[in-house]
C-alpha cells in the first residue's frame, strides 16, 4: 500500500513538473511574440514617414502678374503644429478629424469663416495670423508650425513662409474637373494625416450630392450664375477662366449665355443683361454675406421681375462665405450643393 502511494505521489510530482515546464515554454514563446507585435504596430504607424508630398499645382500667377513655382515637401514625421491659410482646406482637415491646428487667418474674428469653423478655431488657443491676403509673419513663426498650407491668395508670400518652415504645401488644385480637384485636396490631407478611410467616406457622400444636383439640373433649360457685391452684379458663364464654371461643367446646369468676358471675379453685368439672357434658373452668390432680405430688395427689382426665373420662383440665393471664401472644403461643398437642392424643390 505504501509503495503504491509512493508511486502515485511520484507520478503526480512528475506531472506537475511537466505542466510547469509547459507553462514556462508557453510564457517564453508568448513574450517575444507580444514584443514582436508591438514593434510591428509601431513600425506600421511610422512606415509612411519620411513622406514626400507634391503641391496640387506646380505654379501660380499672382494678381500683379508674377509667377510663383511651388516645390515638393518632405515631412520627416506627421505634422503636429499646423497653420492653415485656406478656409476650404481647414474645413477638410476638420471633417477628417485632424488635430493640431495652431494658426488660421481669423482676421480678429471678422474673417469670412464658415460658422462651424469659427466656433471651433477662432479661440484663444489658436493663433490669429492675419487675413487671407495680409499675413502676420511674426505670429505664424510664434505658432512654431511644422506645416503651413496655402492656396492662391497666399501665393505671393510663398518664399517668406518657407523661411519659417520649409514645409509649405500649396493645396490649390488646378484640376480642370472641379469635383476631382476637391477630391485631390481630401486625398492629400488624408495621405499626410493617415485618414484614408474617413476620406473615402466623405468623398462618397459628396459625390452622391453632386449626382443628385446634376439630375436636378438636367430638368432645367438653362441657368445663370451671378454674384452680388455692394449693389453691383457680375455674371459668370462656363468659360475656362470663369470662377464658377463648375456650376455648369460639374454640377450640370446649362448656361443661358456663353458670351461673358472671362474673369475670376466675373464681368460687370447689368440687370438688363440678365433680362436679355432670361435664365430659367438664376443663382445669386452673395459676396457681401448679407442676409437674404437685404439683397432681395436690390435683386428683385422691376427689371428682374420680368425674367423667367423670377416668375417661376427659381431665383436661388447662395451663401457667399461658402461659395466665395471657403470653396473646395469637403463639408462646405456639400452645404453648397444642399443649398441648390433645398431651393430647387
């Protein structure tokens, strides 16, 4: 009996020892694996950097006729302190959930910034670095940016901004297809900040709205885009240099005239001129950012009341902040399309 008990105890001891040995092996095997997974994850996060980024346009011409050439930028790591001098790109960064905005051109809170951006970025924690065309370089430098994003309005200051950081990226797309140009800016931001999945979601949503507006536009004979600015009216057709050619070429409206002098600011266009082309749809961009009732008093005068657009209730008043100051932002573009869809029911 004692011998049996001894053998049993001995066997039990061997079994426990074996279990302990197996656990030690498992532990030894798992520990390096966990370390390896951790290292792989860290490596994946930094694999994109250094990253080379090309400007969305090779060059630009300033208002005084000078040409500016933009260079590629190499980021050694993901930017953490970001100065954005274009409201549309600020809108896109915000929509993607990018953090680290340390400076914008807020103009003392008086800048024509979309309301959702003004509430978030016109604060004491974000440096106000001037206006879209008058930059306070000292405040830009004090913000210690490791990335500055600019568009056409800031092209004349490109070299000066590069003295603050070489990482100055021009995001003004010269894509002849307006919507694809917006998508280019979204893709650029997504690449730099690792937001590709969110970018695809935003682009898909915007494309759906574009398709909806194109379907709506196909039901009208023609349209005219005009801009109201301090009691003056400008007209835009679908010409190559027309600032709002995309309303026709990308959103699908047929122009009521193609004989407007090409200009990014449109041409002087009298109310008699609007009556002469008699558009079925009249799209009015409010450059002054006034309330609709104020500009209606000027726009809907005795001459305009003779137009087909007025008689059929197809005068659409568009938000100047989104249409003139914040174009190319993925959220503001969606809001612009919603304005058209909501008015042309």
